[in-house]
C-alpha cells in the first residue's frame, strides 16, 4: 500500500507532518510518500536521525515547487498550482501511483483536488465529508460536516447511502442505524429540508430509524447521523469546544478542593481514558466519500499523533473498494425520490 502525504499541508507543516509520517512508518508495512519541498522535508527528517533508523523506514520524498495555503481559494489554487504538494498527491492517486492521499491543509482545496483529479463516483451528486464523533459507548459517524452547507433532500439521502457503505466496510457495523438530525423525534418535526428528506429516506433499503435530537447524539442512539453541512459543522465545532471546556472545568474544580487535588494521581488513568475518548487526534482525518479514490482530510492544527492516525486510517480505507460499493449502493437506492 502506498500513501501520499501532503507534507506541506497544515498549520504546523512540515514539522508535524514529517514526524507523524515517521510514527506511522513504524506501524505501517507499506510506503509513505512525503510530497512537498524537498529541502524543508529533508531538514525535518535530519532532526530525527538519532531517534529513528531512517534508512529502514519505507519513506520516499516527492519534490514539488508550490504550496496551497489555508488562505488560497480552493478551486483556483488547484487549477493554478499544478505542482503543489496537494495537487500532486491527488494526481498520484488518480494515476494509480498511490492508493490514498492525506492532507491536513486547506480542506476546501483537498476536496477540489479530489474532484478535479479523482472525479465523482458515477451517480453521486455531491461528495460528503463525514466525521467519527466520540460518544458514550461507541463512535457515531456524522455527515455532512461542512462540505455542503446548502443541500437538497436527494443530497442528504446520498450522504446516508455513502455513510452506510463506509460504516459497513470500514467501521465493521453490519447494519448501521441511520438517523436524521432534527428538532424532534416525530416525523412531522423539522424544516422543509428535513421533512422532505425523512420521506425519501423511508423509501430506501437503509436501516433508517427516524429523527434524532442533538442531545441524543452523544448517547449513540444511532450509528450514523445525517444533516446538511451547516448543521453538521456546528455540531462538530460545538463538540470540540465542549471537550476543551470539560477538561478546563475538571482542572479548575480539582484545584478548588485540596482533598480532591491530592487524589489527582489516582484519577489520572481515568482522566487519560476520558481525554483519549474525545481526542480528535485518535481519528486523525476524515474521509471524503463520493470520489473515485481515497482522500483523507485532517484538521489544520493537527499534531504528529493526528498525522500518524490519518495515515493509518488512509491505509485501512485503501484496503476496500469503497468507490465500487458506493456506486452499487447508489444504484440500488436509485428510486428513493420516486
């Protein structure tokens, strides 16, 4: 398996991308391509000569002359910067020189590059980004998380179909329960988009269980939650803020109570487990579903652990022919809007 990593993508690249690749290479049997400015990548690699046996790691460098920044317009940057690290990564997958690509850079540009080089799967109206969201018992897959803020019912139905395929093949859930994010459990609750989508989802062969309220998402009532990107991104950002808030409150209140603070060493294992549960770096990156190839998009402020997790996730994703499975599922549910 060959994974192309956009070594220049992200707020802290290439520092964290290079070290994340080194961490992944220790657990990864395939090859990692570090795509980007060769001089900068080599400089980062040289910092780790004492810690890693670099010649033994299956890592190659692919030199590129351009970088797509966070401020670049996604589509224009992909069209105009053909020798950017991101564009070259996507082209490698399109040309079968790599099995997947990973970027922690401009997420809009990552999607644009995937669409430009990999193309949409036949029958897919819009690709979607899904996020594995931590909950009490098990992760919940939520789509869309910001890629498509203005949607039609048929878009949401396809998000559900693609998410269903992803959860079956990648998350190992045999018959995922799918719910629609809304303001009430009743089928009559919601806006025009959710009301129409509900009716269409009922006509599919998916395991659709109805509406789900926001408070029920962390309780894992469903395996998959479907919404437009506007709602999904709010859920994502609220969840990130809530986890940070939670740990600050725990620390503040422990300090207020000397006895509780003294017990902190005994609580540390439990707190570490809790932090791991809500830590985005455990998942690393999220899949772009609906394109002919594997594209994993990470957070701009990703650390080395997140980069490592993203590469390993890309390897898992590349082990399945998701594109064919999605195309078949879309075709099988083609009468959903009839």
